[in-house]
């Protein structure tokens, strides 16, 4: 790869029919070292977006490849990429919370320049997503969703600026679903 990029770096910027460039494909596969080297030769390839408006950090998080984010931890690049919103308004932190990936959430929250209070197109912050994802019934302290919720709360993340009654109505909080009833029935038995 290094030999090819020294000769011609243009293939690093080409994309396939899905809008994925080589850096996105490498992120999807979890090749952190490959991405690091690619970014050394083509410093602006971390700004490449796919057809959904996502950078390679979004792609890596979507596919639970935490080693890609870890490879860039402590760099200014990670903080810059972590605050980019895709076409749905989701940052990589939003995606990590949706995936209940505590490793990536803690890695992102350890970066000072990550902004946890960015609101997506649905009007939800990272803490809102964590609250919605957390099981409202019986849970245990090592549940990844509980750990993520605590991590966000401890680092100063806030809920979106909306009325609590609208939040409850919009997302059906407090309503017992069939799955919840089934779970409590199984526990009782």
C-alpha cells in the first residue's frame, strides 16, 4: 500500500457504488493500522464521507470495530471525526450508544474534544439515546446499557431540551410491552 500511494494517491479517494472509499472498507473490516498509514499518506482521507454522510469512524463503530477508534485515541483527529454528524444527524457517539458498545463509548468519552450534547435529527442527545436504550425493568449493574448511561451522566452529558411529558409520550416510556410482561412472567416462574 505504501509503495502504491507513494506513486499515486488518487485510488485512496475513489469510491465504489455504495459510496465507500478504501478508508471506509478498511474501517468496516477493522484494519486500524491500515487506516493510520492511509491517513499518513493522504491526510484528508479522514474527511471522506460515504453515501450516508458518514466518515470512517462512523463505519467502524457501526460494525463494532473498536480497535479502529483505539488506534486514533489521544489524537486530535479522533476528536474532530467524533463530532461529525451523518445524514441522520448521528455522531459516532450516537451510533455507539445505539449498538450498546461500552468500549467505544468510554473511548470516545475519554477524548476531551468529544461533544456529548449534540442533538441528532430526532432531537435526541447521546444521554437521551442511553435512557431510551436502558431496560426499564429488572437490570444488573454490569449491563452495558447501564454502564453507558452512568458514563454519560458522570461526564456531564445532558438530556435534550424538551418537555419531559412530551419525551414520555413520544417514546412510550412507562408503557409495559408484551416482551416486558413475558420477561416478568418468566422470572416469576
